């Protein structure tokens, strides 16, 4: 007979004797009070565990990347760190390192910023000081939130690779997952390149070359029954499509941000003037 108190503390489902996990929601049946021992165990198990977590996922991505991607898509996911969180954490680590290694900021001269534009007739309709400051704040924020910036570009990259490998059965969400893992792989390399660039002056272009090589090698292993030469060509074509669509994506984003900035910093007479002009 099941005792009344033997219920899952997460969903309230009745539990069987000696049951380690709830068969309804999957939570562990043995839940303890949160203390320092609990926190240390969770950090060790979730991040540094040899059979799961970030280190395990990174090890698999560098030792058998293609097989890891294929197995994850086929359902072998329990041991791996979530791809989205992988990119967010590694991107945040990169941003943090860059923040502490960057040179001291120069004095802000935005208050004395002058251009020929500010003296033109257009300055009668828009606050250029505020408009330029608006764009500067956006780019500074993107630069300080590296993980978010990378995440913004992954949907475009996934679309590029979907078209580049369109003859295969993988859909767009699956390519999103693949690109998230491959981005995590590249960010792990980028961590070292930050130090190499800062202390040894190694050009960051080498990082992009190595990233493309890693992606290509991973896809060669992922499509193991396809000719390597064919995958290399497809990978190159997919990267070209990615950069092409990224350019369009960035231009459209800048245009949209510029329109928002014009509306935000334009004077009251700007809109009537534009209507009269067009």
C-alpha cells in the first residue's frame, strides 16, 4: 500500500517504493533542503560532471562532433547540456573576458561632437546629437552582450545551411540546434583567441578560418556516408549564403533602427515636411 506522504513534491504524483524518479514529471524523489552542500553538488553535477554537463558536451563536440550532433537529433540528449544555454554561457564568458581585457575607455566627447550635418538644413528637423548617441548606445550594448549578438545571427546561419544542404531531410529547427552546438564549439575556441589576440597580437581572422574548418570537419562526420569533397563544397556554399543573408539582415536592422531613431529624435515639423516632400 502506498503511503499518503509518498508523493512527488513537484507534481503530487503517487510514487512507488524505492522509486528514484517520478514517472510523471521526472524529478528526483529524494529532495533535500537547499544548503551549501546542495549548491556545490548541483554545480559539480550540472557543469563539471564527467558524464554530463558543459565539459562533457564540449569534449564530445571536439572529439566526435558529427556523431554527437546526429545522436542528439536522433534523441540521445540526456547527458548533453542544452545547446541554447551552452551558447549563452560561453558567449557571456567571452564578453566577460573581453570586458576585463579591453583598454581603459577614452573620455566621452559626445557633448562636443560636431559634424557638417549638424549645421545643414536637415538639423532643423532632427536632433543629430541624440540620433548619433542613440546608435552608439545600441552598438555599445551589442558589444557588451556578446552572447545575445551571436544568438541574433544563428537563425540567419541556420537558414543559410538549410539552403546549402537542402537535399537532406533536416528541417530548419534541426539546423538551429546544429548551429547552436557548432557555435558553442566556436565560442570555446574564441575564449583562447581573446587571450592570443590581446597578449600575442594574433589576428582574429585566424579564428574565423579555424571556425570554418571546425564546422566543415563536424559536418563531414555528421554526413559520414557522403563524399567529403561534396560536404566541403556544400559547407563553403552555406557559409557564403550565411554571410549574404546576414548582410541583408544587418542592413534591414539598421534601416529599422534608423527609422525608430528618426521618429524618436525628429522634431515636430519632421513628419509634415516628409509628407509634403513625397
